[in-house]
C-alpha cells in the first residue's frame, strides 16, 4: 500500500515536470511574447528618455554656468536677466532628471537631497558669502547650494536687490564667487552623471532585467515613487500647504520649491509630465506596456486606464492653479487642496498598484527574501 | 502494534552518520548565512540605523543592543555555526548560535522570514541530539565521546520537522488563488522573462499555472518520496531542481541552500558513511576505530523524552493552523500568518497615510513615516495590521514628547493582494493608538476582504 502511494506520487511529480516542459513549448507562438531576451522598456526608457534628459540637463547647466560667468564679469540688469532665464531653463530640466536617483546620479550626488534642498538656508548662504570660507559641496552646505541657493541669489525679493548683491554690496565680490561656485558644481555633477550614463551605465541599465533588488526596474520604480511620493507630494505640496507638522503654522508658503523665482507650479507640472513620460515610455515601450501585459485591474477597470486618467486629472488640477504657488496656497485653498487630493490618489496607484502588478517591492532593501 | 512502531521510531539503534553529515552541512550553511549577513552590511541597515523597532507580542523586552553588541551577536552566530559544523564543543556552539540568532530575530518583526524561523527551529532541535559523537573535533579532543549508533529519534525528529514544513507549505497552496488564478506566480514569473534559456517560457499564463501545480504537488509529496528508498534519488533530484529554480527566479537568499542541506538527512546511513569516508582523507584520524559503539539516551530522556517530543511537535502542528481562530482571509489580515510555513504565497503591497490629531487643538496633520522608521520597516508595516498598531502607538508616544497629549492616530491605508487592486485596508475612523494588541483577538478594525 505504502509503496503504491509513493510510486503514484513520484509518477505524478515526474508527469508534472514533463508537462512543465512540453506545455511550455506548445505555447511558443503566443503573440504577446517578446521574442528577444531584451527588456524593450528598459532599452527605450534608458536610451530615449533618461539619456536624453541628462543630455539636456548637462547642456542647460552648462548654459547656466556661462550666463552666470558673463553676469559676474559685468553685472548688469540684462546679464542678470539672462542668468535668471538660464537658471529657469536648467531648473525645469532638472525636473526631468530628479526621477533617477540611482546608479550614476547617486554616485555623483546629483540628487534631490543634495542639489534641491528647499527651503534653502539663507543664513548659511549669507554667512558663507561674508566669510568667504566654505566647501560648496560640503555636508553642512547642502541647504546652501544647488538650485534653491541660485533661486535665492538670483532672485531674492526683487531684481534690484538681487543686482545690488553683486554690485554695490560690501560683499559683492564674495557673492559673485559664491554664485559661480554653485553654478559650477551643478554643471560638474550633471556632466559627470551624463558621462557615466553614456559610458558603461546605459548597458548596465539595459542588462539588469528582472525585479530583484538591484534590477533596473526595481531601481527605477523605487526612485520614481520616491520622487513623486516624498519629493513632490510631501515636500513640494504637502508641507507648504500645511498638511504636515504638529506645531507648524497651518501653512508655510515659504517652503515651496523655487520660492524666490516663483516658478514652483511650472516646475511641479514639468515633474509630473516627466513621470508620465516614463510611465508611457514616451512614444515607445514603457511601464504602461508592462501594466497592460499584466492585465492588472483596479475596481474592475484596467489599471493602465486608471493610471493614465489619474496623471491627466492631476495635471488638470495643477494647471488650474497659477504661479506663484506660495500665493496660491494662501488665496486658493480649495484649488490647492484639490490638487493635493488628486496627488495622493496617484501615490496609491504608483506605489501600490503599479509596483505590485510588476512584482516590484518598494523600499527594496537587498535582503534574504522569504 | 503502534506502540512497537513508535518504540522503533524513537529508540531503535541506527547509525549516526546521517546526523553527523547533517550537522556538518547545516553548520556550514549557517556559517555562510551569518557571515553573509554581516558582509552585506545588514547589521547596520537593519539594527543600528533604525531608531525604532517592532518587537514581537510578549517579547517587547527583547531590545536592540548597541552597535558593538549587535555585531557581537552576529559574531556569536558565526562562531556558534563553526562549532556546530566542526563539532567542537558542539552543544555549547549550538546553544550559543541559537540564543544569538533568536535574540536577533526577536528584535524586529520587520525582518521575519520563514527561513529564519526554520533556522531557529532546526538549531533548537540540534541542541538536543548527540550530533558531535562522530566525525567531529570533539571526538579528536575526547575519543571516548565517539559513538557509531544512536537512537532513531535523534535523526527522525529532523525528518518530522521537515515533513511538517513541506506539508504545511503544500497545504497552504491548496486554494483558488494559487491553483486556479496562479497568483502570485502570474505576477512574478513574467518579470523573469529576460533571463537566459528559461526566460522565454515565463511570460505565458500557462507556465504560471503549471509552476503553481508543480509547486503544490512537490511540497505535498516530497517528504514521502524522500522517505522511500526506491524514490529517494529521484526525489532529491526534484529537491535540487525545485530549490535551484526558486533561487534563480526569486530573491529568497539562503533558503534554497538551507533546504538542500537539510533534506540530506533523509538519505541512508550507508550513503552518508560513504560520503564521510570519502572526505575523511583530509583527516585520517577521524576514521580510526569505527567499531560499533552505542549511544544511550539518558534515562531521564527515556522517561520524559516521548512526552517532550510530543509536546514540541504538537505545538509545531498547531501553530500553522491557529489562523482558524480568526475570521477573515488569512493573507489579507495576516492574523496567524507568521510561523506557519506559508512561503511565497502573496504579492502584497500597500501604502499608508497616517494622521495625528491633537485633541487639545483639534489640529489634524499627516505624518511623514520616514521621520520615524526606515523604508524597509515602512514597507512591512504598510501591509501588516499588527505593525500598524505598534506604529500608531509609537507615533502617540513620540508626539507626547513634542507636547501633544493622547494624540489620536488614524490611518488611511491602501493594500493590494495578489492582483486585487488597491483598496482600503483599515477602518480609517478608528483611533489606532487606543487599540490593544492581543494574542488571539481579532482586529476588528481591519476591513473585510471582498474578492
């Protein structure tokens, strides 16, 4: 009896293994199946989106550095205006790169918590300028460098005082040095990150398939969920709007990104569009194709439709507001509140539904697994 | 009849070789595991960096040690594993490893893994068996310790334990999610479609179904196939295929290698003797004097042993089915989920928006979880109600320090389970900070799962 049972079981197991291999072969003409061993989404996102974004950032930060150099040589209103324009262009370009805080960007510290810490600490900046003693990329200087520092230095409260800081002010020479140093640092980091991507990292990125810790998809989705959830929803919108913090006054408009130049919404919209672009894979293979292939649903509707719609809804709500965001927070509570609510819904879709449909774990620490 | 069988199962004389081999193989894997843990920097990431931890219910007194203490704990594991593997001061080594390991695992349930539980269970059993009486440094040290024969229970308890693991793992796969919808493999396999050779088959829905069924059949049958002498070789080949496949496809760390080492215990003494003798050229003195020397359980064990073993295995049998005490879907509520050999059964993801209300001012604000816990802790907390409860209490305690007395803590939590799509997980009107954790009480604030 016992022998019969075990014999039966082993026959079953053997049959299962045989079925496993033979069945698979029968399905080889499945049309959904990409033929190559290459993840088209990684290839497309890496080559046509990430690389292009870094090329743009490198170009824009180079142009910004040139404009800043011209301005500090002969500081006048028109050179200030062109430096400001170059700054806005570079800051907008950064919004399409902040999504990739892994690999080269992490190595080169081209990250939100190094070059986009807002609100910038004006006291440290002023002190650095008056003392002339600082390490621009030092760990204690994170709140006094990057785009937010330039935002403060180039705009301050009105154009006249920004100009006077570099002309009539007693510390004008030091201020010019500081301005240049911040611009040079950004240019250098962008160039180094681009060089690493065009060098070997692009193939590393394309080849690290799968969803385990360290795979490109895991790195990418984790980075963009962080960029959206923490950077955009919490820091750019939630905190200034007074959604966080027990003791803070209900609203802290001065904590918005780009407070001095007042282009906060423009930047935020650019960031949402960049995330949308990654999701859609621009016009090629993107995360959307993977979601469609997974047949994932949300309340009986294809998940892809829900995500696409939510990106659009959020953009509609953001477009309904007008810059400066700091003013809108005070004057248009309902409008900003609506945008915040829609932003929260997209957090759930990206962090929970999208990642789960792809089998990606958020905050994926390399660990022993189960 | 049964009594005789039981007596034979426990006390018949059997050769010690399988036990000695198991000790060496398993000890080696434990050693690698512990070194790997330190080398990956996980002691720092998991224990030194986080400010707060999520202790197990009833074991809140197990707290994280200083960084030096934590590294000491892991060094203790490496040393203990080496002592087990080589059989040098074996019992002290086994106890040392077990204490260090279990202490570390009890600090924070974030890091709970079935395979860590497996390790703690198997090493616990190792403490009680004379696995160092053959082919060990202890017998070089004290030749008188050497025994060639041991009572069968010393080997059979490991077979029983492994049987419980595989069969419960198999039973937990007998459900519609796993067998009909092929979840979560349907989500996980396509992610591997770009690996060489195997990859091209993995995106087919049929593959997930086949893998699901094979996995279930494997888990339910493998112990019987390993027990039977005639099917054993095929069975161990299946063990290798199964566990190596899971190692390729999923990130499951050392688990496959632990199972490959552990299942060798099913092989005959004859096989293990051949292996041990083949490798003993390294250390010829280990071969000397293989005359039959019996090991006798202490008379205490003879009297109390059956009872103790029965108690132990009763607990092992009951723990995995304690979920029956709770209403609702087990994978959704996770009430009675841990310590029950449910492996790789769910793709679950979540997110939480915690809200704190100051009762004095009525001000309600959102919490940035990363201010208190690490991303890893947050991820685990966001799908596990008991951790949310702990986190809510932690928030209340932290905001008390910031001057808010009796802060009300609510959570808006969304979870997706095996492709269900995200839905509200917790009753967001409930003040979690005021809820109590119990051992077997159902958490009424978990919203029921509707398929």
